[in-house]
C-alpha cells in the first residue's frame, strides 16, 4: 500500500497554524510492555470534525509562545493531561487539513502509564488508548461518506474505531519515525 499522499499536501503559507500532542506510553499487556498512543473521539454534536478520532490539539492561540505550548495547552484542556507529565521527544512533519485549512504540527511525547483522563465535556466524547501494534495491523483503504460526498481513503481501523484524514496521516508519520528515526532511550522498543 502506498503512503498517504492523496490529496497532495498544500502550501502551509496561507494555512492556520495548529498543533497536536501525540502521547505515547508503555502498558503491560500479558506481561509484555507494549507501546500505546492516546487519541480522542470528538463529540458527535460538534460543528467541525464531529465524532472523528483525533489527537489532543487545536489552533494556536495568541498567548501560546510556541506551537509546542499550543499542543501542551490543548492536551491539558481536552483530556486533563498536565504538561509536567509529558516528556517531549520529537516532532513529526506538519500535516495539512483539506477542508478546514489548518497546518497541524504534531509533537511526540512520552507519558506515564495509568494517567486518569479528565475529558473536556464540551469537546471530547472518549479518550482512547490504542496499542501501536493494533493500529499498524489496522491499516486499510475504506469508503467514507462526508457531507453527502462518498470517497475512498487510506485509514486505520482498530476495533470499532475508524481513523482517517489528517490523524491517519500523522499516525503514518509516527509509525515510520518510530521505525527509523526515533531517539534512543525514551522507553519504547525500537521495533515499535
């Protein structure tokens, strides 16, 4: 299967800057430490991206000194993840959205296992902790209908969770990065 390339990336010059946190942790699964990623399922009644699965994050606010600050602030607001619990370990390539005109800057961080989530009642329906092995195994192409338009897209399916669009492209970058360029010594196996 080819990389997530359609539609092609847009020029980031005229796009709205945004940032997400890609939280990773190790969880003991049957006596084996397995890397997991944290995602959110957005509330179904939201105006934008209703019911979709995404990383905690959002657009840069004027008070955010950097996009890293944006990612950490949004993670705290959306899922109650305190910035002191995050150890930033890298940044993935910026990813464009095609309908909302954002350029998303993903920041990867490790967190401790067993965080008690406090999802924002306004934005988040559920916090998902998904094993990276299940995400990798769930890569597929699927037919989606949005706003009356049906199209085929690359996606990940894990249990009943459909992950597509910018979030799927960020996951693709994450899986590649963990295999080839992730820094050593951050607690995740190199084969993740």
